[in-house]
């Protein structure tokens, strides 16, 4: 006899959302994505701006796509440098100048191999980021700006308060988004 599995209460992306992400990653506009997926442009916008699960998955896939592209570029780097080296020593001033330009532009890519995330890659991270933005706005509205010394003192402690306030609201917000 098999044991009954506990159903997963966490909301999953719909097929339409998964298809929308695929088309957004290809650089299509909200309007084009909406047409292909069979939904309204407003729905695509709502998902991109307000749905933590959608935003996190889009960010995660975008990050993965850029990571893969970076790895491909690194794999081609030696061959490309061989071509640039030949051009640099070719005796043709225009070719040498073009090669030098590529080398100077490329040094930034070669020095920094860490990719920055484009945003949170988990639904919880997306919700927390939104809650922190709201908390910061709330707390900033309460700050007294008349006394510069007192203002400076208040600003020093605001980051900690923002994080605290956002974390206290996280569980409820995740439940409201159907993600707990």
C-alpha cells in the first residue's frame, strides 16, 4: 500500500506564465507576448510588476541565460584573442588600431567575471524586496527633517528598522500571494 502524498499548497506558474517568460526572455514586448500567449497586455504587465512568483522565475531564468552566455564567451575568448593578436601584429595600422580597441574594451570583461543578479530569484525575495520598499517609504514619512542632527541620527537606524518591519510582514504577505 502506498502512502498518500501531501498536496503542495504553494502556487505554481501557469502554462501561460511559463510561456510568457519564454517569450520575454527572447526580448519580445508585453504586447507581442500577450498576443502569442493569448492573454491581455495588461495581464503580462501585472505579472511582470506584481506577481512575486513570476518575477522571481523571470529573474532566475534571465540570470541563467546570461550565465550561459558568459560561459560561451569565455570558451571563445582564446580563439578570439588569437585573431586579435594576428591583427595587432599585421602591419596594417587600421587593423592594429581596431585590434587594440578590442583589447582595451575587453579588459573590463576579462577582469570582472561575477554576474550581478537582475533581481531576487525567489518569490520570497521578491515579496521581501517590495515590503522593504514599502517599509522604507513609511518610515521616511515619519522622520523629522527640521533638526539636522536628529535627522542624521534617525537615518542611521532606518535600515535596521526597514529590515525588521519587512520581515515581520513577510509571512502574511506570502500567504496573501498564495506562496506559503
